[in-house]
C-alpha cells in the first residue's frame, strides 16, 4: 500500500522518512481531553473518528488495542507521559504480591461513575 508522506517528515539531506513525527512529543491538543467516547473504526479519511475530529474539533484518539494515542485529522501518534495514567486504568498491571494481598486488605474505595 502506498501512503503519502508529509513534507515535514521527509529529510532532504538523506532522502529518508524520519521514524518519528516531531509533533508526536508536542501535541497542542492534550489539554483538551475531558472525556472518552468509543469509536469502533480506524483513523482513515472516511472513518467515523476522522470525520468526528474535523466536525467537532476533538483531536485526541486512543487505539484500544495498541493503547497508542493519535491526533486527528493530522494522523500522528502522540507520545506523552501524561497519558500513561489513562492507559494504566484501561489495562492495569499488578505484581503477584499485589494480587495475593487483595483479599487480605480492607481498603475502601469510591467509584466516580
């Protein structure tokens, strides 16, 4: 499959495509995240997520399979440590010791929903 490569990713010096889009680490839309809504489609030009990003100015999307964040409609991956808490909540990891202690601790918690 052939894909158009934006000119800012193409290095005239060596004629190669940079492996990481510079925008990945400086996404201007991170502070706009305030809710999650599932979209069961990809990031292509005709996908529901792409159209939604243009129509409603919602730019940050999460692939629930890979747990990678993307900025649409520009279609670059967002790499930012501030998003790690979101991926942890979606797919928490526990040590064997933490699992063994689950029934031994009486810690009250509250759900926000």
